[in-house]
C-alpha cells in the first residue's frame, strides 16, 4: 500500500496490459482510468478503479442496460476496453454515471475528503450517430472535507456559499455545449409556476439544507453560460472534452470555469462567486450521461475512454487511438497539442453578469429519487422540495436517482433546468490492473 496524504493509490501490476497514459501519470494527476481491466468483471474492476460512486449500480453490481464495460470491436478510443452507457429500453432509457472522490483514507462513500482550489477533468467521448438527448453531462463540484454528501440534493436551491459549489458542461438538443451553473448570485424564478405549494415545498426543502429562500419564494435552476457562436459536440466520432473550474477567493468574485474540445478553446467564464468560506473546496468529478425515466423514448448511446482528473491542464496529446482495426476501431486522433494554460483560454468568454448568464427560468416537479452509488453507496432519499440527489447519500439502496427539474423543451422560458453539479478533488488514485 502506497499512501499520499493518507489517500490510497493503486498502480499497475507487473505484467499488465500495454502501457498507456495511466501507466505514466503527469504531475498533478489525481485519477486516471482507461478501463483496460474490464475483463475482471464489473465488481472487481470497480474496486480497483478510482471511482467511488455509480449511478446505475446497486448491491455491488451494474445494470448493463444503463452502464457497462465493453470490448466490442470499435468500442474503445485506445486499447480494448471502454465504458458504455447504452440507455436501453429495458432501463426506461436511463443513463448512468461514475464519480471520483478523493478520500483521505480508504476509498468509500461517506469518506473524509481532500479538497482542491481548482480541477481539470478530461475524457474522450463518443456519441452515437442517432444520439438526441442528455439530461446532464460532465461536472465538477465540491463540499467541505467532512461533508461528503452535501454536493447532492441541491436542485432548486440558491447556494449559500458554504454547503457546495459546482458546474456542469451540458449540451442541448442541437448538441451545442454550455455551462449549467449554480452560484449564490444566480438568477432564479419567482411567480408563475414558481408559486403556491410548489414553491413553498422547494423553499422548505432548501431551508432544511441551510439554504432558505430569504428573499421570498423562488425556484433556482442552473444558469447558462453559452459560447457565441455555439460550439457543437460532434456525433459518431471520438472527441476529447476537457473542463476546468477554479473556486473564487472568499470575499471576491474571481472564480473561473472553461472547457476545451479537441484541445481547442470552447468557452470560458470569469468573475464567479461560488463560496464564502475557505473550507469549501473541489472534491468530486462526475462522468455522467444522465437521463431520467420519462425524459426520452429512444436510446441515447455514449462511450467514454481515457478519463483523467488533475490539478493542472491535461490536454489531449498523450495518447491516440489504436491503429489496429481489430482494436479500438477509431480512425483519427487529435492533431492539436494542449494549450498552455498560462496563456490560452477558450475563444468565447463571459463574466458572471454577462449576457451568457441565463436567468434560470422554470423548474420541474420535485421527485424523490434515491441515487445508487458505487459498489454499495446509496442515497438519503431526502428530496423534500429541493430535488433528489443524482449520486446518492447514506441510508438507501434504490438504484434510480432523481433530479427534480425540467428539460429545455418544457421550461417556461426555454432554459434547461436540473439540479446537480458535481466534481472531484484529491491526491492521485490509480486503478489496480490485472496481472
């Protein structure tokens, strides 16, 4: 056992598969997973992976109709194995998710956490040619070190600057990417649909989490920060997508977020106020292709490979697809090198008060949904008004998770609404690989 800041680290065993970027991590890397131990089976693979929570799992296993490992021909970006979220009809077309948490000790749900001021999160992702919809996509978030579950169950609530912080890279029906972000100064809805018992129930649930509606009844759903012109996530090809979040200095609005696609700047926003106390830090990265029951009536398939979380810029250059057509089947690589994080930024930028910030618009019915987590983590089921947790809390074991929000199509003002931004922090956790 090798410990760093009392965080367990898993390294490749002698005789493991051909070396990849996870076998030679860069400085600052917290977690790296290339899924090449998929032949161990889900449970053994998960135990050796950096992931702590799973949406689409229960009792230590996965629902393969929602989330599974695959070595089908052409399924991997590099190597032989990848993660597949098929959204099959037998699972009510639901998606799945995996979360990395940096545990100060044994990797387990509810652990004490090691926090970070900034994080980068990169994955290679491929959407099916007929892909239409996702509810939530990649996210970074965090809490206080002793508050593992407080990144969850916050939909509908205005953050108080102390409980949690986070941002999500989402995309709309045209696959145009944008940030979906909660923060204390966000625009929220009042009146209309957000009134009466509906709004009162939301505010009651928020008050239970120390996020009361101090200025009257309101419904808060993530504000949008969108690039102009739009940046589209391509379908039917492997794409390198990297996101970044830097928390603000308490007392100042100097937080930042950005994303890159194939190492090219996509969008950046600055001047954000997420936290009021230094104890609130980033400790979670959420690899998700999240879809709720009833969101869609068709399968929306996605594949992920070569996932890295780091305190420094990651980039796309270190690894390319397997040229062997019987391997990954991928037919191209990113030719651009990673941008210098000290000099480059996404081409489209905005500030928290800029025109890319959407007032949230309408919300959706609050649903009680238990999140399923990793081997055996689970949700607290406390979706009282503030929306249910996407990733789970202590005490329950149901495999389905709720968001308590609407999609872009059925919100009164056309903005997408949902309830959860998540993320990761910690010290390097490497997955254990098969001898």
